[in-house]
């Protein structure tokens, strides 16, 4: 059976809530909302006002983890300050999940890494809404649900571990241990699978296709968007939603897609999707269901 991916062109707070409701999956218990808080200086990240209605609807807590590189988010103190500056703390409960360290998740069938280090506070949550701003990425080629599950949920040390394909957990040693590209992408898929298995189906994935730059929201100085806005996707399958997002870009009549896809392909970004499918956490075979009464 094909995985279902819902699609709406209604890029509004109301559209976000509607597509979640139409998915028909109620997230139970204490809900973590994993999103990208945006690096200081970045202009493209999803703003709190846009996602506020949805986060309040699911009674969610905004969760993030510290970065493994220097910037405004590599320590809990700085990250907390940025959360306040960007308005997240104004509207929501915010949890820097690795503020008190990390916890290890096993990946018995991992291709490259066999353990994943995630923010310790993951244990506080019963379910997770992965709310991703779909865009390009300097290292992974693109950023969507699978990147949020892997690099996003990983602790600062865990990010270093994924980026170096298991060579080190020390962020200071990250750039001295950069592996062959496909090993990094395969490590991301491995790590993503551990988070999917941890929540055991209690997850919803939403990709927002707007402000699509070739650069990630982690870039303090990012290129401006190169594509016109497309819409919002929702699914219970992280592989299908990323595959559908890529397809919507590829099938767009916007000439900016060439620049975007050059970034994806030059980093072999689609390899992450292929490897995640092999790990059994989703399928590239999907059915795109367009919601009626869209704008």
C-alpha cells in the first residue's frame, strides 16, 4: 500500500492546522514539536506566529538541541537567549533537550552507526510532531523530515557523531574527521531510524515548502529563496514526505528549481531518502492527496 501524503497550497496558520486534522492522527500524551529555531541572522526560518495555532492545537512543547558548531545555538545559554530573541519562548514552552546531556538509542540494523546520541529530555515525551521547513542544505543537500529526525534530535555530541560517521562525539574534532559524503548521509538515515523506532508510530510529519533557499536555517548568512512558495505536506511517513517534497520541486515550472536541485544533487542528498527506505522507516512509493477548498 502506498504511503499517503496530504498536500495543500494554503500556506497559512489555518492551513497548517487543517492539514494536521485531515491526517487523522492524534498525537497522545506529552507532545514534542521538533522544529528549527533559526540561526541568529537567518531570514528564512518558519516564524513562531506562523506555527502558533498548530502547536497550541496539539498542546506541544517546542524542542531543540544544541549545535556542534560555533554560533548562537551551540550552548544551552546562548540557545535559550536566541529562543527568546526569535519569539519561541514568548508563545511556547521550550525545551533544549540536551541541556542536561544525552541518552543513547540503539541502531541494531544501522549501516554506518549503531548508536545515536539524542537529547536526554526525549524521555519526557510520548509523541513527536516533526515540523520541518523544507529547504536546501550546505552539507546534506536538502533539509526536511529526515534531517530533523537525525541531526535535529541529536545532542550536540550526537551531531558530531553523525557528521563524522561515528568517529567522534567531540564537536571540537568534527571538522578534522569529515567522512566520505555518502557515509555522512547514511549515518543520518541510521540516526533518523532510531528516533522513529523510539516513538513507535506516535509521530506526525509536516513539511512546509516556502522561503526555499539552497541554504539551511542553520546558516547565519543564507541565500534568499530561489523558488516560489509551493505549499504544505503532511504524512505519517518521513521517507514519503521528503520524497514528495523533492518531487514537487522537480515538477515545478519555476526556473529556480534548477539552482535548488543542483544543491541537492551536488551533495547526493537523495541518498539519505534511499537509505532511510532501506532501513524500513518509510517508503518512496506514495500517493499525493490534494486537499479541497485550498486557496
